[in-house]
C-alpha cells in the first residue's frame, strides 16, 4: 500500500506529565508530554483541556494523537501533535481514548 502525504497518522500515547498553560492566548490550555513508545519517543502537545480535566488527572492516561501534522509554537511551547478530542456543547474538547480494559501498545496506529 502506498501512503499519501495527506494521510493523518493517529497513534496511541500515554500522558507522562501535564500542566496548566496560562501563557497561551486561548483559555483553558494544558501542556502535555506524551510517550508514544520506544519506536516514536516522547512528544509535546497543547490543548484546551483545563475545562474538563485537572492536569494531575491526565497523567497516566492513554490518548490518541495525530502525529504527522507538523509542529506549532504556542507561547514558546512546541506542540508536536494534536491530541484528539470531540467538542462538548460549549466547544471544549473531550478526549478520545482507547479502551482502558484492553492492552493497547504505545505508538499503535489507528486504522
């Protein structure tokens, strides 16, 4: 199968660390450090997660990340992936997570 440069890679990661990001222009931002496993390493991401999640409760959680969209700088923080979520009624993200009852490997690719 030939891969298109427009295909989005969504991989499983585990949040190693999270902290509020008040320096960002958007409200309710959180900085994330995410482990994508041995093959893909650690990345950083920023998202509007403080509306629904306390940074302490995010640590250890498995999430889905779009990893091949490039990176952006947000208030000096390099965000290398988009942590996948769906909007609530107020347009704040709710994380999309793999089934916690199953052993899903870090770095696993969504298909």
